[in-house]
């Protein structure tokens, strides 16, 4: 990737090749049209993804010091997706609404991405901070849970340090659109609610095709804003380094009461003097506060 470009990863969390895939790819196409974004795409429906069982093998006290972003319980494809997230400058996350929530495969990835978060003390904690996350949700009705699913994805994104984005209107795609907080799109006026292209103008049964028109405008705006904020963040980080300004250091616990296994990430930090091992019973909490 050229140094003056950003990389946007599109994640489709639908088990079908249908509307969510169409929407994510359209958003990526629009991101590329900004002139400074390269894109990558992953379809979770075609991957082997095993649910997280809470084994904690990827926590710092068991996470190998030189280990990667793979699931240590199951040899599945989650590591590949997590690496793509790490290598990206921003993501566009798309999912259909399933029983007023994200799909099962979306939740698997969301759970396993906790290695980027503040409670999992690994070498990857904080590495997704300040990257933008654009959201696309697809429902069969005007109000079929799209907003609820969007909030779930935003909460997850914030939990691993990312920046949730909206889909503000632009000169290219002004109001009215399906939403300004994200591409909350619907197939309720489609010729077939479950048609694979139901979100498009061509598949809208009304005249004029208002639903599809509004859907695609919001989708394209998600792509534009994700690319722009990714570039803004990248340039901002470079400027901060140039000015020698201080960046907050992500470091969950300087004192740790869970005895690490030899060769683990926490064992490495203890040997380097960056973490103090405090046996249980000598601290007031399992993972001790400093105050």
C-alpha cells in the first residue's frame, strides 16, 4: 500500500451472498473513489469460525510472548480476520438484522476481537484505537432493528478503541437518505423482501424507487466518511509524532496477581520489570489497582 493511502477493510457478516454483501462492496467502492483509499473485503459466511468458549488462553498470562492473533482453543479462521483488522486503517462492518441482533458469525468475530481491548492484556491491546468503524445494517422493515444492531456494533467498536462513524449527507449524496448515523437500510419496498438485491433502486417496486435511492446514498456516504476519517487519523498520528507530543500508553495493569505461564506475554513483561507480580491475597483485587 502506498504511504499516502489508507486501507479500508469491509467485513460482511451475512451467511448469504445478498444485500449486506452488496452494500459493503458498494461502500468500499465509494471509499476507493476518494482517491486515497485501498480496500480489502472478507465474507465471514465462508469462513470456519468457532464460538469463543472463554478459555482465556489468549489473555496475557497465557498468551505466548511471540504469539499472533489466533484463537488458541480452536484452529479456525478468526486469526486471519483479526490480522486484516490490525493491518487496516479503518473498517466497514455490515450485518443483516437477525432477531433484532447481529448474526451469529458477527458475534463470534466481535467476541474474539477482545484481544484488542483493555481487559485482555496482550501485545495487541489498544492496537485498534482511533481507527474508524462505519456501520451497515440491513432489515426487512423500515424499523426492523437496524438502529439496535448499529448501537451493538458501535458499543463493540468503542470497546476495542475504534471510532464509530455516521453517514452524513454529502454533495454527491445529499438528504434524504436512509440514515445519518449509519447505513440503516431496508428491503421493505423491494419486489422481494429477501431478494438478493432488494436494497437497490432497480429492485424497488415503487415509483419513484425511493427506498433503494435512499439506501444507496447512505451506503456510499459510509464509504466516504470511513475513508476520510481513516486518512485524518493517519495524518494526525504522523503530525503528533513530528511534534513530539505525548501519546497515552495503553497498559492495563502494572501489577498482576494471576501467575503467568513461562514464555507468556505477562511473563515477558515481568522479567523486563514492566509488571510487578503480586500473588493473590497480597492485593485487594484480582488485578490490582494502583491507588
